[in-house]
């Protein structure tokens, strides 16, 4: 979840200011990030078990923080720019940044996107998943399948010698080829000691981005297709956090933290 900062991009173009360089990680640092990623995967495994009709998104937040604590990790979302919870929980037409609440109770047929970010020994792991609540419509099922598959299409391009834009193109091609839309206003990102590092990893092809950056061993990125069944536009609710599809169509979000290595992409947030 990274708000694309249009103002910053324009300023960059005007002043020709250099963007921040990506921070390459040493093998020792990647080993810590692997452990952080594994904790994120454990949180997701616990959430997957708990998700059912009748459970509130606050229940899920508490479960997540319990699992993090068990492994000496903390949420890197809590307090980030004032975000008031440990996970993001976004239901149906909500895309990202939904705030867990005891009043948001899951119903049969919902889909829920949960974004989990942890800090462990100074490093971040970041992964999002969309889950079905009970049995869901064929349309929702297809949205989830296309979004998840686009993530793996993108990860396959995350190899040394390719450029960031190859990852972006893979998402866009796959999603639009299936008649759905990739959101423009939120992007993937480099990740390490900070949740959001260079480069921005767009989910579509654009000239005014970090797309030309070469992928090199030691670079770690969060690749995160955010997909809507209708149009790509979004709006933010009055809580100033929850992002929803503008047309009310359903939204899905899948994300992994991926290290570029000499032997190809390594997904750090797998169980
Ligand atoms: Mg992310
Ligand atoms: Mg995330």
C-alpha cells in the first residue's frame, strides 16, 4: 500500500531531481527479511483459519497481533502516518487500508483483503491476501483468481537483468487481458528497514516512474497487484483511510515481498 505521490513526481520532472536510490540488502539482511516474511506468512495462516461469517475485523486484528507477538514481531502499520490498527482489513468494494472495527462483521459471500506488515529485528515483511468468507459469487472468485495469478506473473519477471517495468507490464497485461482493471493510485515498493523504499513498483506501464530501473541481486520489493472488477478509479472514505472502488465494484489485493537473487526471484512471505 503506497500512495502514488503525483506532486512529488511532477516536482521530480521539473527539477530533474534524482529519485532516492534503492537500498540493496546483504545476504545477512535478506536472511532476517526471510524470517520477517515467514512471520507474516504465519499471521496469514492464522487469519485464513479464523475467517468465517460472524467474525469481526477487530477480532482478526487482535489475532494478528497475538501471532506477531509470539514471534517477537510488531505491526509496522500501527501508527504509520497515524494508521490506528495493526492490519488493514478491506471488505468487498474496499480495496486497501480498511480499519479493523468491532462493527465490521463478516458475512457469507464477502471477500476480505487483509494486508499484514511486520517489523522483526529492524526489517519489514509485507504481504496481502484476499480471502473468501464462506461461499462467494463466481464473479468474486474470478476476481480473486485473476489478481492472485497476476501476482505470480509479475514475480516471474522479478529477476536480475529485467527492469521494474517488466514486472509492471506483467500485472497489467494479465489483468486487462481478463477484462479487469489495475488501480493506478497505489503501487508496490522497495522494502527493507523502511516499509516504503525506492523503487515504486507500478501495476501498469508508465514512463514517469522508476520503471527503467534494473533489477539487481539484493533488491527486495513488495509486488502487489490491486485489481477492481470494474474501472480502475478509487476514492477514499471519510475516515481518511479506507480506499474503495469509485464504481462500487469488488476489489482484490495480493502481495508478496520478493528478493531478487542470483538464482531468480525468492518469495520471502511464503509459509
Ligand atoms: Mg506493500
Ligand atoms: Mg502490504
